[in-house]
C-alpha cells in the first residue's frame, strides 16, 4: 500500500515520528497501529466501508510504524497509559 492509498482513507504518516495520523476532516487523531485498531477506528469514527479498509491492517504492518502510545511523553507531564 502506498501513501497515496493511505491518503485516500484520510490517513497520513507523521514524518520523522513514524506515527499514523487520522486526517479525516479536522480529526488529526494519532492512531495506535496495534492489531486491527486502525480499521476498527475508521469504521466506528468515520464509517469508512469495509471495501476500502480490507487490506489496511496487513498493509500497515509493512510500514513499520510506531504505536502512538509509545510516542514521547505528553506535554502536560501525565504518565503513560496506566495499563502499560
Ligand atoms: Zn479520525
């Protein structure tokens, strides 16, 4: 899957950080790429049809992206996710 395909789904990769960002409208949500999170997210939040999402999870694995929850600490100094 190319970046063009990701863009068609409203997704883009944050340069440098390797984090997937939802660019649907003004969403700008950083997405975890763990398991099928992204495809589930696209359906639940944006109603992206299965036809458009069917190869997404597999393709994302080839992009070697970071999980957003491993991103640098948040600006407010709050700890990482309590379950990690
Ligand atoms: Zn979104």
